[in-house]
C-alpha cells in the first residue's frame, strides 16, 4: 500500500481522502495490520490516479502487504 501511495506522491491523509477512507485504516494497512478491501469505485479512482502518473492496473502489486511481512 505504501508503495502505491508514494508513487502517487500522497501523504496517508491525502491518500485516504482520495479513496474516501479512514486515515487510520491506511496507517494500519501500511504497518501490516489488516487487509485492504476496496470498492469498485475506489479501484477506479486509484487506477485513474495511477494513470495520471503513467502507471496502470497491470502495474499494481499482487500483494499489498508491507515489504518484509
């Protein structure tokens, strides 16, 4: 999750706002506590944001757990 957020150049708060999430959830996910679950609408927003940076759905990692876990 953190890798995606950093590619987008967003803080945890801005990432949470973009996807209409609780900022605490983003923090927990980045620490390996819990598993992200997105609605179709959130996935669309995420893909659009990634495309603006030159990335696409195929560039998303298969595993959103923090590196090393």
